[in-house]
C-alpha cells in the first residue's frame, strides 16, 4: 500500500515504472557500482536479509518438527544434558 502523497525511492528497474501513477514522486536511483548500492539502500538490504533469516529459521523448525515429531522434545533434553555448559577446570 502506498499513500498518494508518498515519495518512493527505488532501484531503476522497469518493474517500478507503474509507481508514477500511484505516488506523488518516484525517485529511481540507477547504480552501476554495486558497493554504492549497499550504502544507499542499507535498510532495504537489512530488511531483506532479516526476512531471509527468519524464513530459514521457520523452515528449519518446521522440518525438524515434521522429521522428529513428538521425539523433538526428548532430543532437546538429550542435547541439553550432553552439552558441556561450563569450562572444565585445568
């Protein structure tokens, strides 16, 4: 959803040409140097990265639940018991 009064800044891709009729101002930034793109669109890259990370975590959780089912709780207990949580004395 875009408010008609909004100013939208995007990459210079042709997919965004329809924004001219939707928002007040569309700024298309065309970047040839890839290192500058990550500086200009820092928060966009951060949001996409976080989305990918959360999706991967959700996928792993669903996969583990499907594969182990009810045994998942017991596997967690075994992992906690067998893991050394302290530094051994020397």
